[in-house]
C-alpha cells in the first residue's frame, strides 16, 4: 500500500516543499505511519503526534528532530494513515518493543549455546 499525502490545506504550503523545509515535511509525512496519526488538524493532534514520536524515539534511543512548532506549521497535512487511539497505539508499540526484546533474548541464549 502506498503512502498518500497532501499539504494543500497547510498555510504557506508552498514553503513546506522548499529545500529548507522539505526534509522536515517529508519526515513528518513518513512518521505519520509510526505515530498512527494520519492528519494534523489541530494543535491537540500535533501534541498527540509529538508525544507518540517522542515515546518512539525513547524506545529506540534515537534523537528527536521534530518539534511541536514544526508540526503546528504543518496543520492541514493529511495522509492515508488510519489514526489509532492512544490506547491502541500504546498496545501496538509495547507489543513491537516486547517482540524485539524477545528476539534479543533468544539471540543471546543461542550465543550461549542454549
């Protein structure tokens, strides 16, 4: 399935495609899949998107690069990503994190010859 998106409803949408802004716009579009927030319609949705993004960064140890100001600038962005409730998303995120931990445990056990 392709990732479809639009920034046509964003204020100053032309600027969001320029060289200085495009890397952030592109990252936000792709991270909509990781946060399971498909549209940015309000500051509240931007805050939820950012909370999930920061949580995911903490889980994988990466340095966050997207800010609330970046998201608010892109209110109006939409994708074909289905938005999950926070509860649904946390369950999904924890399941993935636990599966990764289980894989690591199995790999270490295999190294020990068990």
